[in-house]
C-alpha cells in the first residue's frame, strides 16, 4: 500500500509549516512560557483565519471536510512547532468524533468558526488539558462519552511541558454523545503520535544544525562518526515510524476492525522515535542541552509529555500483544496483506 500524502495534502502541510515557522518560533515559546495563561490570542486568531479549527468539520457545517490523514499531517506540524494552542484536542479529536456521531451541528459550526473549544477527559489521563479556556468538555464515563458546558474552574496541576495547562479531572454531568470511550482514546492517541513525529523532526533539525556549526578540534562536531551515527539512527527511527502513523490514520478513517491495534503500534513507534531523538539531541548538545537557555528543551519536554498521554507505552504494548499473541489479529502474509 502507498500511504504517502497526496500532492494537495503535502501542500497543505507545507503551508501550515511555513505559517507556524513565522509565527511560533522559539522566542514566542519563551514569551508564552513566561505568561500566566501560556496562550496568545493573536496566534489563536491566525489559526482561525487559516481555517484549521474546522479542518475535520463537514463542509455543510462550515468546515473543510478533510480526512483524519489530513488532520494527522497538520498535527505533525503542530508538534514540529511545539504549538501551545490546544488546536489538536478540539479540531483533530473532538470535531471528527462529533461529526461521526451526528446530531451536533451547532457545536460543529461553533468549532469551525473558532467560537467553541473542547477539553477532553478520559480515565487514561489523570489530568485534563486546557480546561480553563474550554467552552465545552467531552468526558468518558463508563461506557459512554458525555458532552457538557464547562462550568467551574478545576484545580491546576503541574506538567513536565511548561506550555501545557493542565487541571485535575472534574465531575461532569452532560448528555451522551454517541461516542464510545475507546474511540475517544484511539483518536487522541493517534493525534499524540502524529505530534510526537513532528516533535522528533524538529529535534533532528535543531541537532543537525548545531552539529554543523559547533566546532571542536578545528572542525564541525557533525564530522565525527559518534555524532553522525547517533543522528542517522534517530533519523531512521523517525522515518520508520512515519508510515506506521499514516497506516493507523487510514485504518481509523476506514473503520477497520484492527484500527485500535494500528493506533497502538503508531503511538509506540512515534513516541519511541521522539524519545530516542531527545536522548540523541542531548548527546549532540552536551550538558547544556538540558538548560533553559537552549531552545531544545521545549521540544524535549513535549516529547516526554506526549509519551505519557492517552495511554503510556505499557498500555499500548499490551494492546498489540493481546491482538497478535492472543489471536484476535492473525498475522502472516496470507492475513497481513490480504
């Protein structure tokens, strides 16, 4: 199968990449980190002008009506820029789920226009992201996901990522949406995997540029095999994870019976690649790579946060193991490529 993005999809992703590179650089990240809210109304307005909140909202409800793979590609760019705005949760997780469930036309229109933002609550996470700024919340409770307006403020909790704004879970009384808790987990895990790939790409670029400019013994440190081999290994891991994430998006878009397994595979592959890239980046930069003065730490901390979000490695490895060894997903050429 060919999971490569189409020309139109690549053009869309490049446009978002160029926009974020010009509006969301390291100096902006530092300003947001110093701000109590950690958010910029100007950046949020620019995202609305690009139509990104409505990317997965059906066209007849004011959106662009694009696919989960399109959302994955833009989520990668959000990771590459270490985007602070909670675009992914609302536009790439909540919107497609609500669209598939049906009956949420007014809310989807509000998402597409940027008037509504949704926080996501699930037992897989001991926190809720961006609850303070959300207008609504999707909360997994038992065997259903309910929708409610955000009422009271929740108690904040700390995050390893300084650009995330987390709160403790809250009690929610709302209307059932027709969304299954497992579907909420799957879509959110897929978008976390996509963002992790973008984060890994950014750390690879930062580290490669540093290795080409940092001089030692009269030559760039990138000329030494110890540096080159580490960077090459990380680059290979990233490229091997990329089609796995694309495959998971396609499986979910097509409602494949094995979509959850493909998503767990993607979450493991992408977050492992990002974690390995973070370790390599520290080795390339040396001890100063840990310091606040080096921009690298924004992406490194984001990779750690994504690895633990929406099911950690042990959770997703168990799902893959149960499917493959447990026999629910037969393997072998006759099955895998049928």
